């Protein structure tokens, strides 16, 4: 290399050296011990909104406080660390005792978990599941852009059972719209859902759209969604639909040909499983949801060793796949391990018209009422009964989770049998409502 070229290279290197030194990552100006290496700064987490300082105290004063509420007793496991949801709750489904909660009454967008209230309100209106409805264009009008659909077509006939399977399994907003029209329209259905929420004392809930599609002012809470699920699970059809992993759904009817069907699968991943997530042992429903505004939401019910727990998780900020289900599963695991070892922080209140019943003294700290023929001497009963003993009869039937995941869910025989809100009121409301004049035969 000639002398002139060497000089030119030296000049270029001198010019580029400061740029090279400054081109690396910008670390905090902290001393580094000999032999140690600097760590890159963690990415800033997206700032999360904070819950209101004052929230509803329905079910107990602690439930109205922001933050996590739990009273651990001797031998109780600590709560899972991997929880990022804005709001969650774990409750004993039979006694109503709230074992732990986090911002339980924070009013948030519910997404399709609101369909639980839709079903709990309208199921008694259509007692004949074989009733057939011919779908019109008006039935399908106004479905929100990007809505989840089961695939209902205009000028096709569907049984009421098909429509409910579309609601529960595929979270089909088209099925919700058809049932809403069968119930004489949006205004009537929304009014009835709001009235039913008030009856259940789900006072954080305000309905604007029956399908849970994002709408200004439409809110619910982890506490309310758990109340609603608990009430819905009284109804045999509600339980059946919520626990169905997959079903055949009618396709388009063509002249001269047998109507074909296609399979629909439940979008509740704790029920059916998915890549990276296994079906949860003992799961029996209930409902999931996901919208831009609400994020992911989920309410589930599961049974293990005679105990039945309800959990609701709303809007996790974690980036892990299926975060809402994984956090729900962690809370269920914790709840089953903690039963009998925690003092309840509140309770799921009974509906306004439920009949109170005197409780025996010396209640349980877990809030879990012993099942018939079972004693849990280490625990004591909740402060308030969900229903009169003679009316509770409970859910009273074993509900096996059927379908292709039956082997995986062999333990998911649903044994809920006591301490649910009185089912009698659903029957009386159905009788009072009478036949729906807008339903086609």
C-alpha cells in the first residue's frame, strides 16, 4: 500500500472512531464490577390504567378496594405471581364465598362474556329447543364489523338449539342478533338484560349491545360476571351449552339434497385446548370474550374433589399466548389448593328475590359449603346462604363434558349439587313471560 493510501485510511479511521464508539446501546451510567457485563435496560412496560379509588362494595367492603384482597391462613399457598389482569376474582360456586380478588368491582368492557347475561335472560323465553326460525335479512342487520360469527345465512331455517350452540360455542354475534329479533328486538332485549342484571345485584353492569360488542358505556366487572355465571349455571340448558366442546351446525339447505352440517368448536380454550394450552381438568364452561377495547376476558367454572370454583379474569396485559386462560387456570389451581385455608374477603350476594336461610353456627373459612354427605371440619360456612335449602336443589345433575376431549376431561363430571341461588325464580319468570308473540312456529 502506498504512503498516500495509508494516510487516507488513517484519516478515515480517525473520523469513524467516535461514531463507532457512540453507536452501541445507551446504558445507564453505572459502574461495572470487574468481570461483570452490562445488562441492557428493560423495555418500558406499557403504562396500565389504574382502578378507581372507590368502587362498589356489593359483597363486602374489601371487594370495593383497589388492589389484591386475600386473607391467607395457616398452610395457604401464596397467590400466583404470573397475574397481569386488570381485574380478577376466585369464588366458591356453591357457597358464594370470595376466596381472593383483584379490583373485583372495576367497571370494564366485558366483550363476549356479556353473552352469559344474554343467555341467562333469554333462555327461559324459548323453552322449546326444537322450535324453528326462518332467518330474514332484518335478523342479521347491524352486526358489528369484525364480529365473531357462527355462519347463519338469510332465508335458512335454524332450530333454537342451533342458535344457542352458535352463541355458546362460537360466540356468534349473528346468532345473538337472530335471538334478539325473536325476542322482539334490540330495545326490549337490552332493557330485559339490564333489569335481570339489577335483579342479580350485578350493579356494575350496563348493557348497550346484547352480544358484548364494544359500545360506549357498556361495562361489567369481574364480580358481576361471576354472579351472572353462577346464576346461569342453575339452568340445565345453560350448563349443557357451556360445557359442549363441539357440535354439528346446519349448513345451507339446497333443494333436493340433504342439508349438510359443519363442525363448530367451543372457543373456550380451557375446555377444548389449543396449541400451548391443555384442557383444564374439571372444567365445565363458561364463556370467553375478546374485543379491541375489552381485551381478553374469561369466566370459568371447574370442579375438583367435590369443590366447585368460579373464576373471572379481565384484560391481562401479559404478552404470553392465551394469557387469559393461563391466568384463569393458575387462579383455579390456587383456589383449589387454598380452599379451607383462607378467610373469605367477601361473598357473591344472592339475587334480590332469593329466599335467605339460617346458617348453622361455626361457618367455614373457605366459604365452601360441604357437599351432601361430606364434612370439612377444617373449614367453616359463609355468612349468607345463596338460597333456601328446599329451593336450591342445586344444579343437582351430573354433567359430563362430552366430545373428542372426553378422555382428557374424564374428571370433568360436574358435581355441583348445593348452595346455588334458587332456581325457582327462573321458572316463575318464564311462566310470567308466557309465549313470545314474535316467535315463529
